[in-house]
C-alpha cells in the first residue's frame, strides 16, 4: 500500500481526465452515467466517486452511495401490515443512514474496476479505508452512519475477500441475480422460440397474442420528455408495490439518463391507442444487456400480459443485437426463469457501526430482506 492512495470526489466535473479510459470496461463507472447519478439520483441519495492511484497514476475507479431512508415515505407496501411495520420501525430507528460501497441502483459487479491486475488483499484494504474516510466525512457533518454495505460480488471473489479485512464482517445472500447467457448460435427470435419445449412455446404464443393490440416503440429523448409524467407514474406504481425499497427515482431520471447516455440507454413504450400503458428500459454495457426500471398500468398488465411480453422483448433485443448475456436482476424470479434466465448467487457484506447491534446483524438482516419462495422453470428442450 506504500504507493497506493485514493481520492474521493463529489462532483463528476472534477474527476481526472482519463477516468473513462480506466473505467472503459464498465459504462456504469464512466462519466456519462455518473453524471446521471449526480443530477438525477433519488432524492435521498448522495453519490461519491473514488479514484485509486498508484503513485500519481489513476489505476482504478469505484463508487459509493449514501442513503438517508428517513426521507422515504414508504419502503414498499406489498408485504403484510405487521411485517411492514417491523421493518419500517427497524429502519427508522436503527438503520436510517446507510453507506453503500457499490451501486444500490443496479444489480451486479459494478462497484469498481481496475485497468491492471490488482490483488484482492489490496482491493479489500482500499474498500475498508474508503469506508472509514466516508464515515468520518459524515461524522463531521453531524450524521452518524448506521449501516455499511458492500455489494454485489460473485461467490469466488467473496471467498477471497474473507481471507483479508472482510473476515469478520457478516456475509449475506440476497435473492439471486437472474442472468440469461445467450447461446452463440441464436441469431434471431425464431431460434429462441424454436428452442422452447411445447409448454413454453405455447406460453410465448399466448402472451404474444395478448399484446397484438399494443403498439411497442422506442422513445426518443423528446418523446420521453413529452410522456415523462406518465412514465414516472407507471414506474412509481410498480416500485410502490415492490416488497422492499430503499429509494425512489427522481421524476426527471429517465429523460436525463437518455440525454446523458444517448443510445446506451433505451426506453420502450407500450401504447394502447394513444395511451402509454407501460414501458421498459435497458442499458447497453459492452457485451452485456442490463435490464433497468420499468412500469405498467395494472389494468392493462393483466389484460395484455405486459410484464411477460416485456421480458420476451428484452430477450429478443439482446439476441438480435448480439449481446452475450442479459442481466435481469433480482425481482420476479420465477417468471424470469420461464423465459430462460437462470439464478446466479451474489453476495455482499454488511455491518452496523454500533457493536452491540452488529452482533445481532444475522437476526436483523432476516427482518430487512423479504423471504422469497419460488420454483425455477426450465423452458428449453
């Protein structure tokens, strides 16, 4: 560590000029996306951008986020009243100030990247040192960080971290990340449909027939701005009915994302006549297609099987545009497995800054993370 140092920035405009060269392998760590976080992040979120230097040379970049959950009106309203009450009580009183080393808005290994091979021992030390710096930063602002979370890591890297500074930090497993590794031989949607068993080919045909009267189109920046209020209301309906939330997007999030990232961010609208009844978004990240937020009108969702058709459409877009894999995230595990995605275990680390409470972390965490029972589907021959 003698020649290694880090600097933490709060403004994208102050980042080193070669930042995007170092982060070229991951668009979620490049300036256009970081500008979205700075200017259109959730209202209860503050973002930090971490540069790692060897001597004076930038060799790595990372991200951290602070969430003040006291600013939320709701953490999600789908669970029963008692469970919701217990979870809300815990958060408001013991976990209201949360520090993430990583990106809480997307799923996957998007915490950091280096332009050269770096030992896990060094990464571990950098993450811990950055944490201590940020805890002190907030302490000077009279804010006490309650919870520190590191996310998301694949299992092999987690095991490496536990050999070093993370050996005494509680490791947690959340719902798996649903990932669809697309076969090289698939060139079009006909290849995809033809690979289904009869049961799932019939499901595809049934869903496709339900959406025949819906017009699906990619929206330009100007069209997103025109429909922005409706887009947000559709998003908010879905988010509010999720089992758990730690943030809600700002109302200008989608238009600003499109303005900042252009064709790397795509929003597809679903129209019945002239009414926008649903939308989905995707992020183009090198050879990976990342699914992002979506929304729909519940009435039309049932009638036209909007959500299932969105999953099919995202998959077909990935195949036709030669992506190697599609990251579908952690929600709706069973239906995502029915279109071909498979669960991949991702883990993280979490601790409470109060030592007494931290000893209870395994019990506390079980109250925060909703329990999910689901059956994996196997749709292919």
